[in-house]
C-alpha cells in the first residue's frame, strides 16, 4: 500500500510539473491550480505524507508516510479496525475525540470503516485490539500534525 | 511481553515522527528523537513499577 501511494504521488507530481509550466492544470474541463494549499492539504489528509512529495520534500515524505502507514498497518493487524470505540452515551467529548482522531487517517479511515462492516466473531477475545484502536487514533493524529507541518513548509514558516 | 513490544513500537514510531517535525539540523533531530524515545520507555517503566506497588 505504501509503495502504491509513493507511485501515485510521483505520478501526480509529474502531472503537476507539467501543469506548473502553464501554472494551471486542466482537469475535467475546469482550471484547477494544483499549488492551491487546500488541494495540497486535502491530498495530505487522504494520503498521509503526500503533501511533502508535492512540495519536493521526498526524504521527509518517505519517513512520515512510512511511519504513519506502519502505525496504521500495525493497528489493522492488531484488530484496531474492529475496536468499537466509545459510544456517545459514555461521553460525547471522548466519543468525538475518537472520531476526530481516526478521521485523520484519510484513506485509512475509509479502509477501517470498510473492514469494520464484517468483524470476525472472536473480536472480543483478541488480546491486542484495544492497542490497535489506540494505534489507529495516534496514526490519525500524527497525520494531522503532518498536515500542519506541510502548511508551515508551504507558507515558508519552516524550511 | 506483547505489551512491552507495543510500548517499544509506539515509542519508536512517535519518536521518529516528532524528530522529523522538529526544527534544527539532522544531528539535533536524531538526538531529540532518541531523547523522546528514552523518555517514553523510561517513564512508562517507572510508572509500571509504581502502579505495581499500589494495592488498588
């Protein structure tokens, strides 16, 4: 999955390089400026670390996307996708925090939701699924930090 | 044992991410990452022993 993401981002970057010669990329009949920070932010959220590749920070992108996807894969192997989380009745704030944190995974969140549609019957007896749930949340939160870092680099606040 | 492995894995991954996010030279980032990793593992083990002696 990690290699697919690197390949996809590099392909996208080549398209952007071609597009940047005219400063705009024609997509589905409309002019879409690929240097738009919201597009970079959205892609960074959907594919963790993608924004670094778009800004030309390949080494940083490889490390951060590797770290976040590793955490996500450990979470899935541990059964984190089946972790029910906290229900709204147990506390709205904790419930919202769980949703907010897991949403940070972007594509990973959708994979988690898809996997959770058919949880195996012995989920509750799995020793590690609570760890998986925590790893899933922290992977999402790390991606939020990565997006903020990408915006800092984009705006010139950070080298 | 599996708990300890998860602790080490968590500490390693988060330390690498924080070190990369940190400002400074490459050497400073490595030192910062190692420091955070040590703090994660060290403080967790200290807390584990403190909780072990608590009767409740």
